[in-house]
C-alpha cells in the first residue's frame, strides 16, 4: 500500500542570476533546434541506408532520398540560422547576468539585500538591490567588444554609445520601465510608496559620462563602479523598511516560478 508523501521543500527557492535567460536557451534548444536536427539526421540516415542497399544489389531509390534530404537540410539551415544567432545572444546575456550577479552577491556582507531575475508583468528584472541607501533595479547589458582597442560606453543622460557607434536610448528606456515596474510591485506587496532608482550595467566595458549624465535619473555603470556609486548615496530608508520590503519581495518571488 502506497504511503501519502509530500515534498520536504515548503517554499520555492529564490531565482538565480540569468535564470529566465537560461530557460529561454533551453526552450530554444529543445523546442526548435533539436527537432529540426533530428529530422535532418533521420533523412540522411535513410538516404545512407538506401545507398547501402543499392551497393548490395537491391533496387531501392537512393537518389530520391538524397535529394529530399538535401532539400530538407537546406530548408533547415535557412530556418535555424537565426535561432543559432539567438542562442549565441542568449548565451552571452546569461554569462553577463551571472557575472554581475556574483559581484552583487558580495554586497550582502554590507547589509544589502540582493535579488535576481525578479518576475514581473513587463518582463523579468535582472537584479534588485534593497538597502538603506535606496532601492535599485539593475539591467545588465552584455555586449561583445573588440579584441583590441578601446571598449568604451559613452552615456549622455539620454542614450548610450559603444565605441563611438550610434546613440541607443533603448537601455535607458528599459531601465526606467523596470524601476517603475518594481515601484508598483513594492506598493502592491508592502502598501508603501518607495522610490526606486534604475541602473544599467555593462560588464567588461569602461563607462564614460558626459556632464549632462550627472543629472539623469538613470545610472550607467560598470559592475566595479556600482558599489562606489551606491555608497555615495545618503541614507534614505530605515532598516525596518528594508527588512519589510525585502521579506515581501522574497515572498512574491517564491510564489512565481
């Protein structure tokens, strides 16, 4: 007679850095690339069998299967090439979030509460810091950089430019949207209106600010500069408010797998 059993885990664990990106990678690999690769493999396997039978004196039709396999392979390559590019992009983003997440986890010794991959209606927030010096959302932007020469991000308060390239305001807009999203979430779970500051972090890049950037509500930083900037902020939240907001946010994350 089977016994009634239940899991010893009472609550879901908190999310890890880059978890949603990792889930996208797995979904892309198993739902799109693997089925396409399997079909191509089977067709070429059948074509090889046909040629083997032909060489043994039987009368199958290997030419048909070879041409058919070739056409399906060509179609598969055309259709999956963007998926491989997407997979490479996700891999880069995942590694960047893990690196930034590991750096942020070191701040726990200073009393900072750090959360990763916080779910929300507008998309997951890469990282969240709650401390007496403020509440911060962190959007990680991992970009390939040249093997030689400068690797500089220029920020003018409205947009970023990588190595003198075109101005891109999308990271700033996204960071503001995530801060607003967390602000609404904290109001919902704590009943308090708490200020949230948006940050954008570029791992491995040097960040240069123009004079106009100093008055912007969004910070653009490297991971190493993040702690220094936060430490300069005055005390803004009580320890009790930090504990309350942290506990409520953690409870919200555990409810959302």
